[in-house]
C-alpha cells in the first residue's frame, strides 16, 4: 500500500513540476496548501519534492548503513 501511495505521490509531484516548467503558475494559496502537506519547490533541482519521501529515504539508508545484518541470524 505504501508503494502505491509513493507512486501516486511521485506522479502528482511530476505533474506539478511539469506544469511549473510550462509556465503555469500555482497560486499562493496552493503553495501554502502544498507546504502544509510537506511539499516544496527545490530551486536547485527545479522540481517539487515531498519532505516525507526524503525522510523515508534517509531513514532507510541510515538503517542499512548502521545495521549489522550478518549477526541477526546468529
């Protein structure tokens, strides 16, 4: 289920990004709504991103880096 939500969110963020690149402006009210949902415009990458998605990625990478999987079976 989480994978499905991430795919839907990714597609929506991609559409928002494409619209912005095409010059379709988002109203300040819509920007506020996106910000309340944790979605922001990245000025460097020039794309919308979800803070939640970034945090999940960082947490997974941290667990993988600092977990000792070899000792779990022993």
